[in-house]
C-alpha cells in the first residue's frame, strides 16, 4: 500500500452514459488527451461491447494517448471481456475492468442469478481478463447495498484469480461517509492478498465526494471520479473536488498525494463542458465561475486585507484566471497553429484548415480572441469530425414582433449548391426549417443550449443542438457572433454527423457501476 | 432538544450575496412565499444594514409571509441590530441573527480586535438583540478555524445573554465531516444552557452537505442551507440534498425529521434558478434534470424491472415530473388567473394584467403552455417590478452571414413613442444598440444568459441580461419564442429597472458568515 492516491477518471465511460451526451471518436480523444495533460492515473475510455462507436473510441484512446493506464469496462461474459481486450490491447499500459452486481436486488431483478452463479461468473471473468492482461480491476456493482460477507467472499475470489484493484461502487448514491469508510476498512481487513482498494461513489444525496474521501481515510488508494461530477443521474464524485480536498487538507489526509496538475483543472472542466454540452453551475466548487468570485471584481474588505480570510484555494492553483487575449484578426495561420500547440490542442490537416478559416471569420467580427474562444473553435471542428457534407454558403434571416420570422439558406453540397427557405416561431426555428428544406433531413431538436464562450456583451455565442431523426441522435456545435447563425451552424453540424452516423449500428445503452 | 431538524433557508441572504444576483423586493417576496410553501422553518430574508433594498425586502417578507420564522442578519453593533429589528419586527415570529468572527485571522485582519473585545461585542450585541426579541441566533463567523476554547467561551457568553440558537459556520468550506461533527459534539458538551445548535457549511471542497449531516448526527438540530446550494463562492449546503438525505436514510439519522414538503423541491429550485439567473447543473443531485433521467426516456433494463435497482428516490417525491400542459391560446383571463392561483403564484392588479397580455402574445405563437412556461411569465413580470417606463411597440431585425446585422425598435415611453436603430456583430447586439439609441441609456452587458424554459425545439427562449451603467447594475429577463426578441425584452427590462434604481443608495457589499 502506497500513499499515492490513484485518480481514475470515468468521464468517458460513466460520464458519457449521461442522457444527451454522445461523444464521437475525435471528441473522446480530445478529452482523453486533456486528461493525460491533467495527469490522471487511469482513464476509463468506454464500454467496448456497448456499441461500435464505443469500441472505436476506446481503441483510439488506447492507441493514441500516452501516460495514463487506459481501461475498458466489461461484464463477466467472455464475449465482453474479449471485446474489451481487443479495444485496449494497444495501450501503453492496458487494464480490463470487470464488473457484476452483488446486491440482492440486482442479482434477483436484473441478473436473475444466485449467489453461487455470481461467484462463478467472477471466477471465470476475472480469470479470462487476467489471461490477457496483468492489470485487472474488479467491481461488485451496487456494493454498498450488498451483503458484506458475500461481497467479501466474491472480492476474495477476484483477488485469488488475479484482480489487482478492487473497486467498491456506491452505485445508487445511498452511502453516508461514516458507513462507507467503515465498509472500506472492513474490506481491507477481510480480504487477503495484494490489491488496491478503490471507491466509486454516486451523488444522489450530494455525498459522493464525502463518501470517496471517507474511503481514502479508511485506506482506499484509488478514487473513481469524473470531471464536473458527470455520470449517471446525479453523477459521480467530482474529480476536481476530490483532488483539491486532499491537497488543501494534508493535515487531515496525511501523506496521501495525487499526481494531478491542478492548474489544468479549469481548462479540463471547460473542455468537458463544451464537448458534452453540459453547463457547469456558477457556484460549482473549484471549477465554477464563482468559486473565486472576489477575483472578478467583487470587493470584499476581508479579501483585500488578506486572501485567506475568505479563501482556502488560490484561483491560479486550479487554472482559474482571467481570460487571456491571445489572437486577433491580423494573426496568421502560423500564429494560429502555434497558439493551439502551446495550449496543447492538436489539430491537423483538414481540421486545422477548417479551424483556421473559422478563426478568420470570427476574428473579422470580433476584435480579440481569448484562449476560451480558441478552445471553442477547436471544439466546433472536432464536433463535425472529418466529413462535412454540407457547409453554409450564405444565410439571411429576418424577424421581429411584426413579421413572421423567416430565413433563406444556401448550402454547398460538394460542388453543387442547394437552397432552402423556412418560417418559424422565431428566427432560429426559421433557420432550422430552411436547412431542413435544403438538406431533406427533417429531424426534431431534442436539446438546445446556448452559452457565451466568455463573459460580457461581445462574447461569442456557442450553441449545442441535439437532433433526433428516427432512432438516431447526433449533436452539433456552432459558434458565431450572432446567436441565430451559431444555431444554424450547430444544426447543420448535427445534420452532417447524422448523415454519417445513420448507417452505423445503433448503440445499445448498457449501464456500468 | 427535539428530533425536529429545523431547516433554515439562507437563499435570500447568503445566496443573494452571489455575484450577479440582485433580487428586487418583488422577487425576494416571490422566493420567500415559495419557501413558505416548501415548509422551511426559518427564512433568512437579508442583511438590513447592507442597503435600503435589503432593508425593504426583509421588511416586506416579514410583513407578508406567514408560516416560517423570519430572520435578519446583523453584526454586533447597535446600529446594525436596531436596523435588523426594525426590518423584522412585523413578522409573525421574528428572529435576529447576530454574528461576529472568532477566528484568529478574521479577528486580526478584518476586525482588528482582541479576543476580549470580540467577547465584549457578543455580550453587548446579543443583549441588545434580546432586548427586542425572544428569538436570537448567534454565529461565530469562521467557527471551524477558530480556537475551540475561545469559541466555546464566546458561545457561552451568547447563551448567558439569551441567545437561543448557536450557529457554527464553516465560513471558508475548510471542514471535513469527521472533524466538523466532532466540533458540534464538543460544543454541545462544553456550553451550558438551553439552545439549539446549528450548522452553516460552505462548499469550497464539495463537502458542505456531508459536513452539515455530520453535524446533525452529532446533535445539531438546525441546518442553514440554500436552494440549489447557492451562496458565496462555491455556495452553501444544498437544502434539497440535506432534506432528501435525512428522509432517505432514516436508518442512519434516526428519528430526525424535517417539515419540508419535498414535492415542492423541484419547483422551488426552478423559481430560484429563474429569478437569480443561475442555471442548475443537469447532474445536480435531487433537482437536476438528470437526477431521474431514466424517467425521461432512457430505457434501462434494471429500472424497467424494478425502479429500486438504480434509484433511491422516486421522482414524484421531489416534484420532478414531466412538464404538464396547462393552458393554450384559447384560455381566457379567468383560467389564467385560476391556474396561477392553483400553482401558488400570486399576481395582482397591473402585474396580473401585464402577465396576461404576455401570456396571450406567447400563446399566439406557441400552441401549449406548461407550468414551467407560466412560472417564467410570472418571473418576467416580477423582474420588471411595478414601473415600466418603456415598452416595446415593435421590433424589426435582419441578419445573416452576408449583411451586417441591424435592428429597428419603436418603444412607448408613456404616451409618446421613441425610435432607435442599431447595428452590431450579431442581431442581439444590434437590437441592444437600437434600444440604447431609443432610450439614451448606454450600458454595458456584463452577463448574458439564454436558456429554454422547457426542452425541445419549440421551447420558449428565456434570456437574463445583467446591465451596468456607471456603478449601477440591474438585471432583466425576457421571454419570447424568438431569442433575439427575448434578448431585446430582457435588455429593456434591465433598462427600466436601472432607470428606477439609479437614484437609490448604492449597495454596500457586506458579507455574512
């Protein structure tokens, strides 16, 4: 047992299971690269058996991202495990994460298995995983509602088959710190062998971080968590809170340390928020825009005298500083590529060209672009993936309180041009109707989100639209100084994605711990 | 000591101190009335000495809201206490909440007082408060970083002077549950007398809820908390999480019970989010839109078999149900007023008339309106308060990728009409420029937020704009099926407010525990 606390990030697996989030391979890679820069120990990249998209994303992360251990989730069945291994085998350091439920309600209602059957599954599954890979993690799903003796029995079987990490999920967020800490302590005492104990806590009662930290105090040396606390329902423990709690209270957590570069926390939070389309609450701890709000111009006598009167973390420690202006309309292609490089954002070939074109279009209308603006431009490019079928040649919209809002759009479709006209309840509606007419794709907008990239009046509008056509869903992102134009771009990007995805196998929504 | 856990809501005091939140009297009353419906025990309505606006709001809540105890915050100085009493004296059950810092860093850097001076302040301040009112609460600010013996000494002095509640703040969110619980237990042992111990925990490390609950386990019988976890920096403990944790785990919290009507939690969260302009994270526990996301169409094998496989709270328990359609374009004035009444929303006279006009305008464009839409209409009316100087007679906007976005607006100003024309980077910009020209008020937009009232493509756009002119700030809200029109309305509402507020005394930002 060491005092290094392993940070296991499951943003790409449990986080990506959240409704409305659907990252494509390029987006997952972008998140994984940022997680590697952040310095997490393990990245759970997906659940390969769940869909071809999941498989491809895990494979791409395993092949492309260096630094962290890359792991894939798997049920105990051999087909699952084989598929997980196939996806992660090219990682520098692969791990297979096997799970099966051990609580009475899950065994009875979901698995329809007896305790003996579940134990046999664990023996077979962990054994199979271990035959591929030295690094195997096992999770008894719904651990906090399981019979403790049976769960320890199963955990012992997993260790005996070669599992090196035992992860204890509070799948439904039912735990309270005192109890959950005691459970971890009990497991460390009852199970024999050489393994690391891990926590995986859900936030249904707002206690995910506290439960995880109680686990750490009791001896857990891996915490499963996600950026911005993403995850099923109310989400997982927030990575940024876990890391900063351990760092801020060394007097309480002793020699426990993480390898996270905390100054990357704010950017990681922004990247994940932008790509998932999930906003971060202003008053979110550590990464919310108010977490250090005195810095933003609210004068407080105490803080002016001494920062520590009201603050226990310095804003720069977590990378929360004022937006820095980095480029303007006179910046060239070289400066653009250079700045992205310095920010750790890698775009190549067509994607770089397209991003540069968008940068120039935006810089023409907005005098200065900040780091956050550039991140958004890159996100827009990622979202559209490699293939744009349609692009906007021109858009004209008219509206107000007197006339019915209307829009006319001209799109390029390869070498030809198509035109569409539409009306609606509002100008965004009208622009969408025009694009539907031009492309012949008639979807319904199931989610629509507008945010500003930075604060203030001249902020870029950043729109994320989720579009559904039959059983297919895709999301698109658009960026512009005008909110209707940004919406039209987002909608068209979603259409482009959908056209590409339509033929892929539909994704089965299988849930992990 | 009883096992009734008092819920002390500080949304209107600590929550309202958050940057960018500035509720006027009508908005504070609306929140307070919803809190009374929710069944909280105590409403902290504000900090009367801080500004005339704060004073008026506390006075209005004290005079108008029945059910909960109404309290006002106060420093130990007599002027503060007198002013607090003046504001709350007409409450059914008034309370004065006196605080002073007891931590070395606060005493030295902020107060510049010795321990003896602080103790003397407490004796004098609590005594004064008690001379007005039988219900007096005392808080040693930054309690968790105070010397325990000194703090207990001060607490004893407060009890000896007649304080009936001792509230222990973790002002900087530095506490961890085990420690904070032990602190509460120690206070209950060390201080003699008849009093209730209370917690007030901030969320800087994501532990506010866990720390509060550890306090409850140790014997605290009041929890200070806020809707959606609002408050300074990363906020306070979230009321909804505290209440649901206690309710969901009776096996752990024993006979502790709150009087909160949990089925009002979701609506209270919406009302507060809408009036403050602070979004609620999708994955927020209890009140986030994903907290029960299986209900929203994501099919999961387990949940279909048995809800409890993945859920520990039923969505209806906290009022999270699908948006109900309540009114359409054919609904008349009577049905409108009736529905608001049933929803517990009270609008009278001009405000009701204006809301009805807005309802008809919106219903003309959108076939059906849900409860959430109506809440938003009422919020728009509240936001503009009683006096509209300007109203939109007509708006015409034009934009797209080819032409410079432009707008023309005609406003009524009493009996006359004023016209303005503007151009901008986007159509919203252009509409704002047109309104600036028409009104002659040239402010800068410091915050801009667009959200949809309900999901889906035909949702109403709900825009909140915060406007600054010189040292004055005001926020306005606008609702329309078109986002540019909604923005124009929001901007104009902010202008209307600013015109009214310009002459009021500027607000001093004084911070409480």
